[in-house]
C-alpha cells in the first residue's frame, strides 16, 4: 500500500467472514508477526482499534 500512496500503513483490517474464532485469531497472529502491525476485524473490534493503533505508533 505504501507504494501506492504517500501514507504509512498503520494497521491491517481482516475480513472475518466464514472464519471461526480460532481461524481468525490464527490469521491475526500470522499477519501481526509478518508485518509488525496491529491486525483487527473491523466488524467486531472497532472499539479497540484506535487504542491498538495509537500504541503501535507511539
């Protein structure tokens, strides 16, 4: 994404449709480890997203 924009990527949203809770957590962990960014499910975790992004950028 940073190649397409002059903006820094600060988080990754994950589409959780058709995933079990276990699959969702596994994918979140993989993506967080790979990219070093917070990963969230915007449909179910909106309240904690801002806190996670703030913590990761400070």
